[in-house]
């Protein structure tokens, strides 16, 4: 990708934007950070991007600046834009903000005003980003030019942090401090931080100074428990303090990093191992830290097919799912005879959806069949056919280092051998995979709508040809993150399913409502929590057959409430701590039994649920301090709210428990006693 120059000509202020639009300098001729620039029309903006020839398409579809900020890649495809222009426009659109940089970089919902927040203890992933050589550069540039450099750099970095819903806590000239996990947590904050950092490093490297030299950033990431939210300073200097070693560790790693690299600490590595390719740098002596600190350099995404493979794999045998597995095997027997079946597997995070699918594949390992896997992603819900594209790339064996010709050769060898119209199918699939077909196929002369329709037909026909040669197990994971075009492709496939030799399995969380549940060849499987004996069996497997003290086992089972992943992770955390001593055929306590802490691998997931409780979050936190079960009059007196408000908050807490049950499925709290969901177990008092 070409470097984007920061020059006086690029930043020349022309009437480009409507007064309500604020933009960031991101290398596409866009100005902002509080500066309002006027734009006369879309034509001028496209012209500045070098894409004036698409003005007619935008105009014909009534795309104004209000609509511009909401365009997706699908929309741009329908407007007829090829890959290169789509990428340019999406990058420019990413810089659009409604009011100011703070609202843009804070992620999803705007945070509460500083005065309304309370300090709290929580797991946080901290990212420190530093512009390399800024002091030396400031000696060579005019102050106004240096200001432009800082703003372009800050805009590029802040845009990537916002894209992954992080929070920019501070812009410090050549430094950017960002939080993932506060003010709102996500179940995958550490992963989001690493992805945002890799993108920020690339975005910075694509900028150049007025002298023609490229910019570079150093990035350090650390994850750990902190207290965040205390206000320090006054007036415009007021900010939220983060107390703990985590920010210091991130800052020290940033100083250790080479230009355009990302270093992570052990706490972050524990949460993202398997998701990214990394180099172990070994223990590093960092200023202010007594003992050497392990560090890793992140290279890029790993080649793991899915999140389950990358993060968990098959740690323990499948337990408590014999009925569900038998049902899937029955549907497979029907499917392999040409009576296609679909199974909708629903369950909360960690309940074992992917593990059930893996168990089915283990049972079918000796049978002749084709396996196709598609993985939806929370980072690509607006990327058309993302799961399909990734599957095609894996099936064809495409590598980033392959030349265009090599990619086309692989595509033809793997996908087009049995296709009657190789030219059209090749052109359509190559376009889908962003492969240049110049010199191999004639350019397509299709409208965006026609190209989309033909592409979907080619994809379905490809699957039909595979299914005619041998039975297929086809798995679509995490459909709650499915993009609209992939959903349309799945609609087409399920309509034809009953005449094909395929078992289609779609996994999703309870909040997703698949439209196919009423069809006669569709089976719905809802996974519930495991019983106590099954949970104890998981503990035994993780502990290698060595018995744990009964008090420890009871605490694990009580805390995890039948969610297999939680049982595994809490057991691992106990075994890795100094709480137990290996006594040969069993474990013994090393001292008094404390209350078990929640593992770092579950902190983000549980905190994300807690943050979703809104006003009920305070009740859940107070309940966590009181105990697992408490009298209604006690919580009423401590919370100090009215009866109606408290009852609503308690129902809201139960409505968002980790089981995903709705309030209507649970009895409302009685006046005698109240039991809160697991999320309150995060200790914040």
C-alpha cells in the first residue's frame, strides 16, 4: 500500500464538508478534530479521493453525507465499486464522526460524564502507542507541519481503536493511551486490543511526513486487575486515573518495542494465545519491575480455522451431551442418504456448542464425507460473505505471499474443475476473493445486484456439486454474528437442503432467532447446563484423575453453575495457583481455603454481562458484597431505592444471567429471599 503524504497541498482547506460533519485527517484529504469544514457536494469529496468517476453512481442512488457514514462494503459493491476504490472509501468513511474526536474514539455507547462515574475494580487491557522519532522530527519540521503530523497520526490510531470499540483515554502528542474493558467491557477485550494495535501500526506506517519519510509506531499491551475511574486533575486536565501495575507494564513494553511492532505481556498472552502468531521474546528486565517480565511480539493472525480451535481445542471429553449427540447422529444418517437435514444448536457462551460439533466430527472420522466449516466473526458483521470468503481461501490453499497468477491457479484447481462455465464462475469467485483477473478473464459487465445474485448462485452450485459426489457435514459457527449476505446465501442453501446429502449445523447464542426453525427438515437443539455429577467429572478430567479437596470442588461447582467452560477454567486456575499441594494421588490444601477468584480468562466475559445490567449493575455489585443469598429487606435497606425500582433491577439482573434465561422463565424475587445471577460474583467492594 502506498504511503499517504502529509503535505500542505493535501491539507489545503476547500469547501468539502457540510458544517455538521467533523472529520479526522487520515490521509484521504479529510480534516477535523474540532475543525468544521464545508463541503459543497459528494463530487468534490470523491474527487479528492481520486474517485470522481463514481460520482454518478452515488448521485443516482441518493447517497448524501448523512447516508455516507452508514455505507457498508455491501452497499459499495451494489454501487459498482471494485475492491480498491471500496477500500479507499471505507477508510475515509471510518474517519467520519458526529460531533468530536472523543465521541468517535470511545467505542459504542458514549460513556457517562466524569462526575457520574465511580471508581471500580476490574480487569483492563491497556494499550500504549508511541510515535517513533517524534522529538527528532520536531526539530526538522515547522510547528504547524508537526501539528499536522500529530493530528494525522492520532486520527489514524484513534480510528482503529474505535473500530474495535476501545476507549481512547488520552492523546499526548506523540502518545496515545487506550483502554479495552472500560467504561464498557467485551468478552474479548484483549483480542480487540491486539487487533486494534496491529491495525494502528499499519495505519501509522501508511502515513508519511512532509519530508517524505514514513511514520512508525511502537505499541505495548498489558492486561490485569486495576482500579479505574477516580478523577484526578481539575478543569480541562481532569481525567480518569488507573491504579495498578498494568498501565506501567504496557508503557515499559512500548518502550521496548521495535518500530511498527506490538509487544504484549503475559496476562494478555494468556487470553489471546492461539489467536495470533507470536514470537516469545523471553523474560525482559523492565525499569521499575523487580523480576524479569515475559514478553511476546505479535506477528499477525494465526491460521487456526475457528475461535474454538484457537482458544480451547478439545481439552476434555464431551460429558452430559449423549442425547444431543445421538440426535445429531440420527440426522446424519438421514442426510447421508440424500435427505438433507439442518440442526440449529443454541446455547449461552461456554455451554459447549462447538465441543458438541467437535464430538460429532470425532464420531464420523471413519466415515467417508466432506467437512466444510464457516466461522462468523464479531469484527466482520458488516463484511459481505466473510465466513464464505475465509472458507474458500482455506479450501484453495491461498497464501498472503502468493502472486495473483498463483492464486488464480489454485482457485481454478480447487473450485472450477467441474464447472461448465469456468470463465464466469472464475471471474465471480476471483472478484469475491479480491483477486485481479486482468489477463486471465474478460472483465464482467454486470450491475452490482446482478453480480451479487450470480455470485450467490455460483457458491450454492459449488456446494451442490460437492454434495453429489459425497455426503457433507457443513458447520456454520456463531451465527449471531452473521452478515446479511451470508444469511441470504444460507437461506438459499436451506431451501434446497432436503434434496442434498448434507447435514448443516448452525450454532448460535440464544439472542439470535434463526428464521429457519419452522421448516420440516430443521431440528432445534437447545443446550442446557450440566448437572453436578457431570461438572465433577470435568473437574476430575482437568485434574488428571487426582481428587481435589471436597471444599474446593464444592466451591468450583457452586461458582460455575454447570457451564462446562467455566468449570474447566476455574479448575485450571486453582491448579495453577499455590492453593493446593500435589500429594501424589490427590491434591491437599496448602492452608485455609479462601474464596476462589474468577480466572482472568472469564473476567471480561462476566464483566461484559455485568455492564449490560445498566441501573441493575449497582444492585448486583452490592449483592456480591453481601453474599450469594440474602433477605429482600437487607438488600432494600442497603441499596436505598424504592421498592418498584429495586424489583425492576432484580428482575433485570435475573434476565441477564449467564444462562441467558429471560425473566419470564424465572420466578420473580420474593420478599423473603433473593438470589442473584453469577455476574455479581465479580468482587467490586
